[in-house]
């Protein structure tokens, strides 16, 4: 996203533009997905197998 700040803008106007841009940012994050994957796979075993492939 681009915020245009014109010459002669006041500090309060610049701060307001920055605040508006920050509020539009996507803030959903990954926390909404936490715990949503249900599996009977042991992830530590998968990790060990993947690391063993390098050797």
C-alpha cells in the first residue's frame, strides 16, 4: 500500500494518514487456525524422518 504525503502537510495530517493505513492492514494472523488441524500423526517422528533424509 502507498500513502501519499503532499508537501505542506501538517504533522497531525501525516499522523492521521499513517493511522488510517495501519488500521487497514490485515491483522487476522494465524491464531485463528491454532488447533484446527486434527491428526493422529506424531509430528516429532515426521520431523526425524525428514532430517534423516539429508544424511
